[in-house]
C-alpha cells in the first residue's frame, strides 16, 4: 500500500509523509529509500547544492581520510560499477562531484529545497504530526522528521577576545569561500592543529610569506601516501564489492581497516616494531588497531604512541618543535586519527613557525594580528581551524 495516498494541502500547510533535514550523504540516501517505500518526502538543505560537509568544507587540502573505493554508496550496483575515483584518498571537489552525480542519476533534486533552513520543529499532539517551519516562511506537516545533519554541520568559532576587531581576512575551515583564496605574499595564522588544519597547513605554507600555527593540543597524524588509483585496484574492488561491503560492515569501524587479532604483549619488541612499520608504510587510519588490545590496554597503546613519536622526530628537524608536535596526555585513538600529506615535513620550512598556546595562551586578537604574552604576531589573514560543535 502506498502510504502517502491521503497527503493533501491544508490551507498554507503542506502535509507530507516525511521531512528530511540535510542533503549530505545521509540525506540523499534517505530520500532515495523513502521514495522506494512510496513516502512523499521533501528534503530541506541550508546550502545551495547537495554534498553536506563536502559542500561547505572547501579549505585547501580537504579530502576524505577513508579510502575512496570504500567511501561510496552501496545501494546501487550500477553506481558502484560506473563511477571512477581518481585517487586513493579523494579530494573534496571530486567527492562533491560524486554527490552531484548521485543526485542527478536518481533524480533526487526535484524533492530538495536548497538555501532553506528549518527554523522550528514542533510535535502536534492533537493530530500526531510534526509541524516544520522553514526560513522561507513555509510550514509543513509530516508524519516523520529525519535529522540527516551529521555532526560536522555547525562550525565552532573560538571565544577569543577581539576576534571581531581583526581588520584582515578571517576564514573558518568549515565555512570556506567558494571562490579560491590566495595567500601569496601574506603573513598567515592558523589556529588549531586538528584534522582540518593538518590537511590545510601544508598547502597554505606553499603560498604564504610566513605561516604561524597556533597549537594548543597536538594530534596524532599518519601519512596517507596518497597516489592515483590504479585501474587494476579499482577493478579488484568492483569485482568483489559485495564481499568487501560485508567485510567493512563487520569491522570495528565500518571500513576495511586490517583489524589485528594479536595483543602487543604476545609479541616481541622486534615483532611489534615490524608490524607498526608495515602499517606506517601502508598509511591511513590502520595504526589505531595495530594490536587487538591497542584500545584496551594502556601499555599496548603506549607502544603505538611511542612509535608515532619516533616517526615525528625522524621527520621534524628541530627537536623542540618535534617535541611539541608529539601528542601526550591522551591515548592514541581516543580522538580520531588524522591522515596527512607532508604535514610534519611542513615544519622544516623556513617560513613556518609553531606557537605553543598551551604554555603561552592567546590573550586577544587585535586589528593587526594575534597577541600572546610573548608579543604580537602581525597577520594579514587568520584561518580558524577550530572544528565543529559536534555535540
């Protein structure tokens, strides 16, 4: 039975089966599935296109930290076979292109209202419907409301005194301009060393006259060793997608990540180092599960952490800078690992400075830069790589 057969217009209020908020990867899939169920659905999207986080996050170096062949929809075998990824880890523009392709291929955009925010959702007890009010001054009633917002949709701006007084350019990685930003010849400051900053910093450093990175807490980052995706690798995936999808679903993190069945204590030090070296050379997120007990045994975790510290010190030439870049006081994997391209190498550049704001916090932002107790860092542009209000 088609469930939307009684839907109709009541005054100015449209009556629907389902309202979906967000046209990112989750929202697009929800719309596809709800149509299959015969449910009349509208998706509201604040942005001007599909893509969600990949529509908003356009900062230099933005790319996925999950390998491309696994970062894709599994609901359509035809889609799996026809789409061709170009890199092992796909860049933001290509992921956005993929999302647009999916929306067009399955004719999803006709049921998406772009540039429209949902301002209010109220449950009406009398008729057991949700009343949805949008920024276009429209109201809709629906049996179901699905929040497909993800946790990376509200950029977090730091509460630093004077931020609004800065007279240069100020950008947030989660709300990047659609036009290209050129830092050539500028003194640039990046606040933060999380996943967005770790991707953006190497490319900003290539342009900037001088780049100052303001770090409070160091993060663990593993090289991506990104490269063009060979045709034979793609074909192996396409020939075995059903098996690989099941393997990913049964893994500890939802992606194929080489889970280990050996505890660190059951291996010799030499065997531990050999396994860690193998995973480092492979690259990506697989370091956190190098041993079966990495996330359950602090001694095991310390072995992996010490290995990453050693790698950082091998790359970063200045010992003091390397020491600041070594994460401490929390276990590896307790925060999501970062995946990078030339992040640690960037700190060897003569135009790059690391400022430790844990020991010397930012006092304020002035019209001309960022001030700590050690003095004023004069800047032309500030990049806020301060993440999202994920909770």
